[in-house]
C-alpha cells in the first residue's frame, strides 16, 4: 500500500506505535453524548473538536509530565472548523497540539522538536530548565 492510500486509522496506528516505542502513554479521546434513562438529560463526554489522541510522557526526578495532543487525518485531509477552534483554544493555554496526516513528516517533526528526550543523557541543555528547579509540592 502506498502512503497516499493510507487511511486515518493507518496514520493513527503508525503514530501510536512510534510514540509507544518512545515511552509515551496514549489516551484515545472520543466525543459522545448519552441520555440518562432516569432523568432524560443528555450528558456529553469530551469536548467538541477535541484531538483524537492525547500522549503523556512522564519524567522523573522531580516528577513532571509532557503532554502532546495529536489530531490524525488521512493524507491531505484538514481539521474541521470545530477542531481548529479547539486547537486554537488549547494552544493559547500553552498546549502542544499537532495535526498528522503523514507519518514520515511526523517522525521528522518529532526528532526536531522532541528528539532531545531520547539523547544519551535523556535531556539536552536548556530543554528542561523548567524542571531543573526544585518544584516539589509543599509538604
């Protein structure tokens, strides 16, 4: 199968396998509504436009975590207006949110942006300055 024939689920699987190999924890998001049979009220879970995947990389000493939101698409597909709006809101809060429609491009981006996580020392100078200070919770 040529990469141009890949479906969204194929791209998603490639990304998930790659990030799992690199130590990330995956959480699959799905927006849905259900009706409470007793009260008749509609209950929603998730947020409209929320990214498909949330990945967490736990860092020790002191404990912290990196968070990466990923919206997967088939090659050439674009996020919906709801997805764009959700992503913009998250980015304004400081979130790292990316759209992936091609694994090779994602792998290159990952190496350039997050490859320092996998360097010989586990960190690169300057990348974890935020974590270098003792930010332990008060006792």
